[in-house]
C-alpha cells in the first residue's frame, strides 16, 4: 500500500474585494533593455503588505525572482476581459526537497500532494486598456517590477513606497484559447470558471 504526503505552500486570507485594479507602466522610449512595471492596486496598505509578504514567501523572502518561483500570468478571455493569475511554482526548491525527502522515507511509490492558493481576478480589457498597450510593447524576458499601490480618492493610484518591489523576468501572456491542458490556468478555467 502506497503512502501519501502533502506539502502546503504558503497561504493567507485571500480577499478579492481588496484587490481593486492593475496598473501597467513602461518608459517613455521602450528599448531592448527596458524595465516594465506591473502594479497591484488595493483598498488598504495593510492588505497590500500581506499580499506582497505572501509573494515574497513564494520566493524564499527574496526581492528578485530569478527562478520563476512566483508564477504570474495575464490571460485574455475575449475583447472585453482578461484574468490575472498569481500562484507559487510547484518547482520551488523547498517543494523539490520535500519530494526527495518523502521518497527517501516512504519509497518510490509515495504519492506527493501539493496544496496551494491560486489567486485569479478578472479585469476589463479593450482598446483603451493600458493592459492592451502593455501587451503590445512588452519585451519577453525583460525585467518587470511588481509594485504595490492603494487607490485614493476613488481611483487615483498611489504607490506604497515602503513596500519594496519584486523583480521578475518571466511572465505568461496568452489568450485562453491557446492554453494547453497541462497549464494551471487551463485547468482553473475549466474547473472553476467554466471556460
């Protein structure tokens, strides 16, 4: 009889109503080595801090994600909507170590279960969307600063200066119809969103 072990990735109290908007930025003149910006806008600074602490925990507390430990994807649904996904990689170093340790303890036929939070939020998309412009000019592999914002006076974004940015070099931008069955976003779309 085979044994099962479970690895639980870092979790927190996800409140979609706290995550209000996405912000996209790029330099006035985009060059081959340009750095881009993707901002998460929240209702409160406290929630923004918790959210960014969670993302850092996916990346062993580091500010620069060179191993793609924080998976981030922008999935266009249609001409009006796109979905933002963020979740931890199952290839993180501590997940691999746990898998290796489980095999050593229980043998090759051990069943490894990995539990994690997949955050997904839809946002409007269209000709006037800054996401559409970002998608058109983003250079794959270039650095992206993930930054935290709060919305003030209704819809005015204000950067939270005391939350350090997280630097990523890999994100996924795809239309949902082009996702393959082995991609988490495909599985989430089928099972949770009914797409």
